[in-house]
């Protein structure tokens, strides 16, 4: 029986890696997005048994690990990551916990640890809410407001300290503007919500950055913003969408526009980056 190995991926491996990740698309949008060159620079490894790719591991430029290896021997990873700084793990929950344990990081102080339910949608089944009086616009002159919204979202949903969130939000929103994948929802002349894509391939998008200010909630703005931006993507040939719900209210909103439960997603963020012991 051929033993599995873990080795660094090379550019020649990219087509085969994308093919492997496409088999696990709902939980692999971040690594696929990055491999396609759309996201942050990522260091990549692959698990291989004989000629077959059986798993993937990515380490982003901001030190977050992204596993997608359902049958991995995680003990193979530690030698490759010894003395590396790890800020967190993002991916399938069981894999993230097994990898965290293999790296000796079970007791690392946490800023956030969450398992969010995932949802998938064939865009042919998208349900569009009534949109009379509403419109979407790209991010342009409204960046100051969007930065305020994003900072509030970082504190509310990702555990960032209020004093740290504005600078992080500033950088994220300016990147969103450059990438062109986020939209503001307006009701008449009032901005009421934001939604966008935090990962994208030729056939699928992953929804991210959804936010409605507290005073404007319970009016269906988030679901309307998501549905309208997905309608745009469908017109451009996109076939599928995935997302994760940070609350029961968010889950209800996504179910209302056609999403169905599909998978779970873990987000483990350390209070500060942890060095993997050799």
C-alpha cells in the first residue's frame, strides 16, 4: 500500500489541485479563489498518495491555515510548519480541530472560535425579493460610511477589539473597492446594506461582507442585497453560490432567497499569532 506524502505544490500542480478542490467546492472557495490568483498570496501544499492528490493545505499571507483534506494524516504537517507563525484556521470543522491538535495549538488563547452553518444555491433557483425602489451601486464615494459599517461588523461578528477594527476595516474596504466585488444597497437615497463576494471562481461565488446597520434591520435588506448581487452574477454566467450564516436571523434570510443547508465552516482565530514548535 502506497503511503501518503505531503509536499509543496508547484505551479504545475495548480490544474490538478483545482480539480481536487472542485470536488469539495462548498468548503474550498477560499483556496480555489487564491489559487486562481484572485486572493492573497498563499503558500500551498498537497497530500498525495501515489499519483493522486488526496488533500490540500494552504497558508495565507496573513498566517491563516486553510485545510481541505478529508482523509489526511495531519502528523505530516508539523515538520513543514515548524517555527512558522499561525494566526488561525479556516475550513471544515473536523479538519481544523484535527490540524490544530496536530500542531500543538489546542491551548492557544482564542480571539474567536465558531462553527457556522453553510448554505448552497443553484442560481437557477434564486428567489428575488421585491426590489422596487432599491438599487445596487459599486463602492465609490461612500467609503467612509462603508468603513464604519465594516468596523462595526468586525467587532460584532469576528471578535475584533473596537480600537483595532477601524484600521482593519479601512484596509479591507479599500481592497473591496479595487476588486469590485461588493455592492451597496440603496433604498431611494439612503444606503441600507452591503453585500459582496469574498471568493469567486468561473462557476461559483462565496458571499461575504454582508452587513445591515442595527437601526435598519428586520426589513429584509440583507437578503435583498444578497439576492440582487447574485442576480448580477447569474447574468454574467455564474452558476452556484455558497455562504455561511453567523446567526439564526442570517440563516432565515438566506433560506428565504433559495439557499439550502449544505456544510459547516470553522473559524478559529488566535488572540495573537502562535509559533509552531519543532
